[in-house]
């Protein structure tokens, strides 16, 4: 499990990510109950029953998985919690753009460096591009990692039995590319993404953004949202120098983000603070935000 107190000693142990994936099945059920009952601030006994484990098991699982208790997780995902995170989002984004940095939260983030493919390469549907892919365990279920010679190009998620659909969804984005199953090649990339001990500024994760000019500009803006913070679609529109752009247009570009989690589209919410839809499932979005809250808290 990716607990803060163990991870530094086991950065290359794949069994930790396997345990994380197993834990996520329980977490997913727990979050499903929280999502339906967060206004009631459910007690751990009710959440545990819905997840199919004992309260003690759920308490320890959450501590391992996210570094926070189930109660703290509920609080982090309530509407009031989202609004609290949003209160300083505009000032945070303004400051990070002005100084050219990705924000104070990046101290605990993935340290990403990126480039974008040319419009011509995108228009060709990925023709001439070779994409290596593999499925790997992660704290958020099965992760589909897709990498090119230039860097990480795709990251998707699938619940059990949904792997084929997830792969087909990603292939449809670049229909003319050549796809090669190569789990051995993508395994180090998966560890680099999901093991916080490997989030080092001197070893940035290289990603390549493949999309329209508009989509790439929105995705680049997402990289400026610090871990532990949220922003809105309208704020993103302002940052890409399109203040008149409809939030719906920004939302469409966010929804097409091919590198989930790394390019943190899960940190974008509705204007009211409501946790809006997510291509890989609203439950997974909630899980990511809660897990990140634990990581930031552990590093504070």
C-alpha cells in the first residue's frame, strides 16, 4: 500500500501498487456510499457496512490508502469542503501564472515537463506514431499507461472487466497510430506516476500532449492547478486568455484530456463547488481528491 510511512523504503516494490489496487475496490464501494449520503455526514459504521468490511478494517484501510481517516475523507469531499478549496483558487492560479511556476502544491506533485505535438501530427490521427501500452495496478483501480518515444501520451482507468473498453476509448483518440502491448516498458512509468517517493523535480515525468490547439492550451492550464486545490471551468477559460469562452467549451476540452491524474482534470469543479462529471467516473474523481489530500497532509 502506498502509505506515507512505508513508501520511501519500498519505492520499487510492485506489490505495493497491487495492494493499492485491491484496496481501491473497497474504497470505491465506500466512496459510492459517501457520495449518496455526504449531506448526512455518515458515520464510519454505515460506510463500512456499505463497503462490506468492518469499521476497524475500513479505518485502517483508509489510513493506509490515503493517509487520512474515513471521517476526514467525508469532510474533504463535502460541498463545503470544495467551496473552501475554491475560495483561493483564483489567486493561486494568478500567482502561479505571473511567476511562471506551477504553484506551491507542486512541491508535492508529479513534477511534469511537457511538450505538445504539432497540429499536423494531431490531424493525421497519430499516423506514424507508435504507442506502447500496458495495464497496471494503481490506487484508483487498473490504470492503462500509454507511452511514446517522446513521453507519456495517455493514462486511463478501468474497473474490473472494463479493460477492453478503456483501451478502445483511448485508441479512438489516435486511430491511425500503431499500438504495441508492452507491459514491461510501461511498468516503470506507472511506478513513476503513482509512487510519491518518485515525484522528484530533478527527474521530471515527460508527457506529450496530443490534441487540437485549443485542447492543448486547456490541458496546459490544468497543469498549473496545485495539488490540494480546485478551480472552475470559468477560471480555466480566463487563464487560457479566452475569458469569453463558454465554460462548456472548456469542459469539453477537459473531458477529452488523455492523460488523467497527471494532467489533473479531476481538480476542476463546477462554479458552486459541485464535483461535476469525470470521464473515468465521479467516484474515481472523489477518490483522487481524497488521496491527494492525504498526500499533501502527510508532506506538510
